C-alpha cells in the first residue's frame, strides 16, 4: 500500500465554545492557517484533539467537517482511540466514506492489554478496513510497548503502513529501520526529540507545538532533511522550551493556551480537563513570552 505520510503533521486541537460545544468555525480558521503555513497533513482527534472527551457522533461530525474544509489539500488522518476492537471497527467503518486518508490506531483504552491482546486489537481492526493504518506506539502513556517482535507480526497486515514512534528512545528508530527497511513510514511522535529523530531517519513529525508555530516546524524539518544541521539547531534551541510542553501531563491545556496566546484558537477544554491556573498557567505564559520575544527571523533561511 503506497502512502506519502511524510513531513510535518500537527496533531490539531478540537476547538470548543464557552458552553462546551464544538466550535467548527474556529477549527476551520485554524486549518486554513496551518495549510497556508505549509504543513503537510494533520492528525485529527489525537491526544491534543481530546478524542476520548467527544461522543461517537461528535467524532464523526468533526472528521466530516475537517475533511470538507481541507478539501484534499493536505493529508487527513483520524485518531482512533476506543475501549474495544468492536468499537474501533465501528468508528473506522463510519468514517471510511468521508474521505479521510487513514487512521492512527491506539491500543485499546482503559484496559491495558498484554502483547497478544494488543496484537489482536490491531489485527482485528486492520482486517476490518481498507484504510491505511498508523500504529501509535506510546508506552510512556499507554503502558504497552509495541516492540520489534510485535511489529514483525503486524508487518503481515498490508494496510498497517506507518508508525508514530513515541517510546522517547531514539535507538528504536534505528532498530526499526534495520529490521524493516522501508516497510513502514516512521514518524516522530515526541516533540523534544524531533531533530534527533529526523536525523536518524524519521520522515515525518507529528507535533503538538506545530499548531502554535507551524512555520518554524516546517523550516526545522526542511533544514534537517537537507543536512543543514547548524541552521536546524538554531531553530531547535529556540524551540526546545516550547517543545517540552508536549511532554507534560497537562500538554493539552498547555498547547491550547499557547494557541490562544498567538490567536490561533481557544484554551477551552472539556472536563475532566480544566484550564491551567496558578503557577502552571504562569509557566506557559512566560515560556511563550520568551519565545515570542526571541522569535527567529525565518526569512534568512532559503529553501
């Protein structure tokens, strides 16, 4: 199965009105801005998209709206985070005809499966759809590492085509490439090891902070892939305090607050999440102020 899931992929936020309903107009504006800033695709309804805070019908409405706004200009991949394989299949089948380009599939939620159970989840969902599937491997958050032996088994499923690698261990990137060659498209899923991952061969970057600074993210990716390391490091050093926000427990609130500060969205979240307050809020605001005060002039980089 041939795909082109390479480049910079913001994991977009789901925008909410003050009353908690989805603000589709705000999401449309955000999508237009990201597309204009040169991103290659998006992940909708991932962690930043508060997938598990939406009802099944809201998820379908959101994907339908997103695909319609994008209108084929960039790649649209939907997160799939459900408690059972049956629920995941039901969701995937309900969006197959909407024009989505693929699925980022998470292990079953709530119950932490063993290796065999996790493999069963991925195999069962993959065999129920023709859509291409990205494995989301995030043992730090979800407690199960889809290791090399498990990946070898999943390689037999033709439509499992990509891996969002979020173990935080950059050695895994080399191990995956050594073992599987170009069988999978490998995307970095951890913002604060993005440059290292790109230099080690990741051809895509799924990012939270790219929602806030997409132009800097695209420039970093292009410079790194072109071997212009010193220029890439200049952006990366400026970016690092912001990228760290993607690795904290309240990353969703932090990224949405950052979006609000730069006028790209609202910090509104759904319970049980609450807006940042006190020292946590001050930290994000100060980090953003420092970044904006010292923002790099990207016009000095030619591509």
